[in-house]
């Protein structure tokens, strides 16, 4: 029986050890850099790999991401023959859908305007619109995107969505392909980005997309900072093309103190808190993938390295 390497600067291995050990009593979890003999390691749980990479672990059978995505991993630098799995956790999924709903409701009910008016001691009434008259677009209709679309629907919004390949979700008008994204954007007063970050989606939140959206629309980015072409956002806000943006992710984190986004009142900044996975709820999936890896089986939520997700 091999040992499992735990390597993350964001996660506490001692939060993971008890729930995993309950499910796998013979688990041997070794925390980087104190992992002993490299040849003992057959599974790696990582947020990011060690700076020297994972090549030293010659008996590695699986790499398990501690995040819902794998864009923090350079797939081209990982051992080519070793499968990679991302983390799909009900707690993470629910938290993400909650964040997106809250951000959408904040714009729908004009709380962004009321917040600014309150600082100016300005009393200004806006008649609320029914949610059914507000269309929200979701970029990315995977696990997180589908859950968010369902949450929005349950709260009365009209929902449209876009994905790389066609998807079918009841009650959601779906678009796909290079042209479909702009057709979807043209219908959405609020656009929420939940795409995986790949070479094809890097910079996808850009002037061309903003120009396709209705005047005075809103952007919510909870995907990755690399999705946003930052130099295109401020002009879109200044021109009124976009009325506001909620950003939880950035190209460089933490966001530096002199970044222009801090001084833009139409931007709400949150510190990458949209969702986090829980060790208790995610442990069963991780343990199952350890067993699958050792048995030579396909992993749960295994990544297609060619697609990047």
C-alpha cells in the first residue's frame, strides 16, 4: 500500500486527515515537504505541486486537485501518464450558487445604487422589477454553472447560458460555440462567469463581449482572474456599457493596493471567497479516487487533459 502526498499552501492537512482516516483506516497521509521516500508516494493531493514538480514520484497513480478547477496546475508539466481529477463537492457547489444568487440579487434590487447613495446621504427610490423580467446569463454550464442556473431559476429569474459544447438544462435557453456566446450576451442584463480557465477562455470577458451586452448590464466573475481582460473593464464601466461588476478572482492575488479596481465605485471586490470545499463532505470522493487509482480505474471527475478541464 502506497502513501498519499498532501501539498497545499491553502489547505490544512489536519482538517482532511480525520474524515479520510474514518473512511480509509490504513491511510498514510504525508505532508509536503516531509514525505519520506518519494517512491512510497502513489497519490498526490495538491492545490499546486511543489516547485520542483511531481516527477520525482515515480510510482504516482493519480493527482487529485484540491480545487474545483485545475487551471492552477500546469497540466503540461505534470507526468503525462498520470490521471488528474478535480474536486466536486456539494458544499462548494452550494456556496458558489449562493454567492452568484446574492450578487445577482444585489444588482436586481439596486442595492449597489443604494449603497452609493447612502454614502452621499441621498434618498432615491427605485421601483423594483419582478425577477421574471430580468435575464441572467451564465457562462459555463458544468456542475457549478448548472447549479447556479437552477438557483437563479428558483428565485424567479429568466436564465440563459453558454457552454463550449451544447448543453440541455430544463428552463434554460442554452447557446454554444464561438458565435453563441455573443447571442447569449445580447439577452443578459447580468452575466455570471463560471467557465474553466483554458487557453480558449483566457481573456473571454473582453470589450467584444461587453459590447454585445445590453447597455447598463452587469458582470459577475467567479471563474478565474485570467478570464477577464482587465484593460477592457474600466472603459466599459466609464462609458456606461456596464453599470457594475462584482469580481471575486483576479489575475494576481491578493489584488495589489494600487490597482485601479480599488478606486472604481462600480466594482465590488471580494477576496476569492465565492466558494470553498469542505474536507468532511469532500473526503468520500477523495478516498474513492485513491481506491480507484490503486485499482487502475477511471477517476471520479477525471480531467480531459486535451480540453484542460
